[in-house]
C-alpha cells in the first residue's frame, strides 16, 4: 500500500464517542480505509482495502 502524507488524512470517529479519547478512528483514502486507536494517534494503523472494509461492516451488521 502506498503511504499518504499524514497531513492529508482526515480522521473521524463515531458521534456516539463524544469527547472521549477511548475510540476507534477511521480515515479513508482512494485506496484504503485506515483504522487507529485514538489513545495513540501516532501509533500503528491498520489499512484495509475498500472491499475488505465493506465486508467487515457487512459482517458487523449481520
């Protein structure tokens, strides 16, 4: 996966999280959906293809 400059990535979290920093955040790029822990914003990130992300969400809603 090609890396995107960090400054161009817009991270977001669920509105149900409020001001909590104990959340999962996601960011989308043209080629991936990135996932990180809001408690460690500079820590590791998990990258999924858009197809894998859609399958993950479909599994959650079953």
